[in-house]
C-alpha cells in the first residue's frame, strides 16, 4: 500500500513538471516579441521624408510594420511637402539636429553630403547591416558621391509629361508620343487651349522648375553645374525663360498669380488633379499618385526635345541616408535594410519611387501592380536606355535651384525682362557658389 502511494505521488510530480514545461513552451507570439524587445535596449530614431498625403499614409503603415517586427525601436516621423522638408532640414542641420534617417534624391544628394547631412554608408554595407547585393548598378551608383555610398536607393524614375487623356480626347487632340519636340508641345498646348477656354490651361507654367531646366540643358549636352561652377551659358537660360514667356503670352499656362498660389501644394490639391491643367511635368513615379486623385485616366510621355537635340534624359534615384548626427546608426541601418530588402515592406511600399533597386523586391509586387504602375514601369523600361546619371551638384545647389523659380516669377509678373532675369540669376548664383 505504501509503495502504491509512493508511485502515485511520483507520477503526479512528473505530470506537474511536464505540464509546467508545456506551459512554458506554449507562450504566445506577443510574449516572444516582448522577450526579444527585452533583449535589446529601447531605442527611438527619427525619419524625415517629403510627399503628399498618400505617401505619408503609406510611410506610416511601413514604419508601423517595422516597429511591429522590431518592438524595441520606435520611429518618430517628420514629413511635409518637398519645400517644407528642405527648409526644415536646413534649420536642423545648422543646429546639428538632423533626423537619423533622411530621405534624399539625385536632386539633393551632393548638396547634403557637402553639408555633412549624410554619412558614408560603406562600413554598414561591409558589415552586412545594409544589403545592396541585389541592387541594379544604376541604383547603386546613383547613391554614391566620389565613389562612396551615401544614399540607399528606394527606386528610380524619369521626368516626363503626365497628361489627362480625357481632356485630350474631349478636345479632339492627338495624344502625344515619346520623343516629341518643343514645337509639338507648344502646338499641342494651343490646340488644347481652344477647348479649355479661360478657366483651365493646357499646362502649368514650368519655367521655374529646375528639373525641367536640367532636362533642357542635358539635351544640349550641358548640365546646371560643372564642379563648383554653373555648367551652362546665359543664352541657355534666356532660351528657357523665353519659351515659357511665349507660353504665357499664348494664354496656355495659368496667370502668374494663380501659378504662384499653386506653389508647393501636394498632388491631391494640384491643378492636374482638379482638372485645371491638362499636362504637368513630373517624375514618372508620381503618375500613380496623381492617378489616385482623379477619375480621368492619366498617361505619361517623355519630356519634349529640342530640334536636333541629344536624346538624353536624367535618371533620378530616390532613397534615404543616415545622418552623421545619429546616435543609433545601427538601428537606422536596420530600418533602411528593412525598407529595401523585406517582402513585408515591399508589399506596402509598392515601388513608391519607381521600380525598386532590388530585383527580388520588384518580383514580390509584380503580380499585384495596378494599371498606373504598369504604365509607369513600361515608360521607365522603354526610356531607361536613353538616360544618363543625374549630374553632380555642389554645395549651395539647392539655393541656386530656387533662383530658377524666383527669376521666372519675376518675368511672369512683369517685373523683369527675360534678359534681366537671366543676368540677375547669374549674378546671384555665382555669388552663392563662391561661399
């Protein structure tokens, strides 16, 4: 009898031990995540980007997913329109308070590096914390300055003319084709204006867009900058401003006051989205963003070419880098690597800046691309062989780029002649670049 009680007690003890082990191994995944977080010190990093509401919502969803996977890292988010982003970043940089992760692109990269806003990422690539082994050479080289990697590419795009096909069809105007000329562009605008009347226009006034001017110069075998100097002559700028002055006098672009009021409004509030213009020149990746803001079908063609001009278009790389001010560069690198190399991120990011640098990530989303993305990708694939790397820009380039806009506005408002605007641009630009 005593032996049976002893055996029973032993069995009960064994069952209790096994039950305890079973309960310990059956912890829910949330507890595993908490344990993982407990193994790391809690860290907060900041990320800054520009864009409209659609991009902000997408980026928030992306960063939420990152925080879900890495619960010990909190990402504070800073965003605004492109101009707001640049102005705020300039202030932050002056106070050595730049966010850990900063969006950039071919337009800003060289200036940001020269002003020590972004750090050399090569050591983080060498350690394996950032993986760029699957990147296209265009995306990889587009993130380099003087042979060092400063920007991890989120994707590539090409400036083109996004147009409203419904307005063209209602106006009975032939849809534009790739490699059209400036004369064809002007004639098309005149035809559209006959249908549009006085409350809408064929195009925005784009004489102040430095990206458009860059395209214009590349066709002439030049660029906005040559080292630390300007890379073009006064006559180039006169020709550019004169074309848009002709567009104004023909009544095919908005009056100066309306164009100035448009300013830096996001895509959702743009004149294209509101049906106030039929054409606008933007990066190809923005086609899908504008399409979300209108029921009319949009399409895209190449930027116009001059007669006999070189068939060349700047390839724009968009991405992000890490600030030298960051106290948590490893966590910042983890975030960048997540965005460009994880399937969960790719399904949210969906080629926001154009075809992604990683072929694997392109394959992840390929079958789910919508019609706007398919149009965009087809355009990029067709024009890619005719692209060139975006020209290098010196320190102070962002200030010079702003001058293209301010001097164009002076002409539009009738405060200066084209010649005066070009003279003033050169005087101020050269002064900025000598600082």
